[in-house]
C-alpha cells in the first residue's frame, strides 16, 4: 500500500469531512500497528538479546548505500517505510544491549520506554498549564521529591527539567550570577565585576563551555587540581580563590562534581561547602552521573554534604536508566529561576487567564517549546517505587565491585584507580607482548596504542562496546560503565574474558 502523500496526516476518520479521502484512519492505523510491532520485535527485544551484536559496524559510504538518506520528491510505500525502519535500526548502535557499556547511559527500561512513547503520542509542550496541565503538576511533584531526596527542607527551592546536564550546569552559572548581581539580567556583563568560577580539572567540560557561552570567558573558569583518586583538591581550591581575589577578580561560584565523567570520583562536598560559606560563593553540585546514588541508603554517603549546595544537576537518564533525555536542575532558592530568566511574552503567558497562572511555569526556562521529559521518569517511579530504584542502584554498585575485584587479580588487567567510587571503572589491558616490560623506555608509548586496537576489534565484531581515552598524563585506558541492572556477575566475567580474547595477542 502506498504511503499517504497528502498534506494532512491524521488518524481519525471524520464522516462529513471534505477531506475524507485524505484522512484514512485504517491506513494509518495499519501502518502504526505494523511499525510498533516491528519496534517491539526487532528493536526492543531482538536487539537486547546477549546473542545479538551491539553494533553492526558500517562505514559512512556503506550506510549511505544501505539507506537512501536523501529526502525525495515522491513518497515511498508503507512497506518501504517499514524496511527503512529496519535498516535504521540495523545500522544504529544497540544502546539497549547489555554489552553496550560505552557511555553514561544504556539499557531499555520497559516503563521508561512506554512513558517516552506516551509522551510522543501526546506530543505536549510544557510551558503553560492550559497546554500541559498534567505535566506541569507532574514536574512539580517529581522535582519536589528530588529536592527532598537531596536533603533540602520541605517547601524550599525550585527546579526544572533541562535539555541535558551541560545546560543544567549552565543554569547554575546563570542563577548564581543573578543571585549576586541581579542587574546582570538587563545590563549584562558590563554591569558586573570580572567574575570567576571554579571547578575541578576532572569536572565535565560543560562548565567551562557554558562559562564561555555566557560571556564570562572560558579563562575565568578556573580548574582546580585533583587528588590521586580524582577528587577536587580543597587546598588548591582555596589557594586559587585567594589568587583570583589578589588578581582583582570576583569569585562567585564553585561547581563540585558527584561522579566525575571518567573517574567517577565524588568531590568532598562538606569541605567545599565550608569554603563556599567562608568566601560567600554559590555551591553547585554536578551530580548528573552520581546523583542516582542518592536513592540508595547504602551508597548515598558518597554525596554527603549535597544538602548544603545551592543547586544540583541530576540526570535520571544516567545512573537511574531513564530513557534519553532526562536531566534536572534543582535549586534551593525559590524565585531565582523565574526572576533571572523570565521575559513575560504576552502571547503565551497572559496574566489575565481564568486560572492560577503561577502554574504557567515555562518562563523560568530559557527554552520556549519543551518536551515532557518528566513523564517517562515519573512512570518508571510509579512502576518500581523508590525501593525499585534503590535495588537498581545497589545492583549496579555490586556488579562494579565484583568487576573491580575480578580484574584486580586477573593477569593482563591494571586498574587506573585501585578503588573506584562509582560504577565506571578505568583500567588498562596489557597484551602478552608487553607483560614484564614495564621498565622499557617505550612501554607507555606502546601501551597507549593497545586500547584503540582492541576497540577496533570489538566494534568490528560487535561483541561489546567500551570506551577509552587518555586523561592528563595518563595514556589511553578503558572506561567501562555499569548502568544497566539487568547485568549480573556472569556478565562481568564475560567482559573480562572478552578483553582477553580481543587483546591478548595484540602486537604493538
Ligand atoms: N555528560 C555526557 C557524558 C558522556 C559519556 O561519557 O557518556
């Protein structure tokens, strides 16, 4: 059957409609049902089997040949569209696969997925109560609960769903600056002193990027040294604050990290918050990655002191496994988001509406149109309860500890940090040709070449997906990320075996 080539895409038949011939419910319904069946069979379940490949590697020219990427003048048939869906899935990375452990997100949560599909079926934009009544209230409840889990007193604060952790970290800079210098809103950077902020050298790059974006200047994002295990060095922080003051700059913000991107380190929040108090600085905690640990009574100690923060980034799409994208920015001060960002567009935020317009929450965002990212997370929360999230987190940490203990005593593996704090583990895999050669002058240079070679093999075989990187003075090492609680100890052994299989005979 050919696809509908009309301008109107509708799923409901209207008896008297002059467009009746254009509006063919049965045709659309048939297409949607077949497409959903295909997604369920091939994408959701077929690809998450351990026997499936994580990735079907193809070069750009192979993908261009396999999928007609060019938009065309003529429509294609429904059958062709279904074939296209299958091809898009085939050449996309299977992030729901248990052996996709490459990034700080993975897996397919069934409730999160249905929440995401429901969001797309409803197609809301969350700026006013009149357009998104349920989601406005849902956001309020979820964000209130998250603030309470952070440890702020009931009734305090505010929050938003943000398009990613980077933007949430940018909101922290904007809110902190507005808090100290409200004149910045209208007069801009010209009306405020030369501001500087601090974050660790292992913090996510977004803080520096957003410092640049906001006109403060990337050089004014001062990077604080880290200790051996990747935590912010509090002594160096104080030294750098004093140096900045002596240079005539005005410190206003420290962004600490709970769960750094590569090391998974948790900065010492209690000590950092004491310095923030001493120097009257805003404390933001980027807990995009590690925030999920707050759901676990066993592991929330890692974020001790977070309740002293002025604001927090926490991404449920990371450790809590909500579908992409689900990021939040939480703030302890009630009106800063609204006062600092509102622009009172009269066509959207009319003050004389018939209902309580304090529910028109869109003006505290820098976005206008905005997806209801809350729904999938809320739906997961309903399905599992907080206790389900706690079990999920405990399982991740248990798997991570098992993996660390396993590779610590296994030939060929060397941990970068002996006792990683989060569920991302860094290690070198040393092939046979380099064992016992640690004192050779070219050892590091040769070991640096191992990770890219193993990565090439694993991607071409599609047997797992694990990322690698250099960091500071450290040569290329692997970072494996456990964020999928469907994994168990047998999978941990699979990963170690797979590194050995792919890497043992590599010659560099
Ligand atoms: N905030 C993005 C993290 C990217 C990653 O390492 O997976």
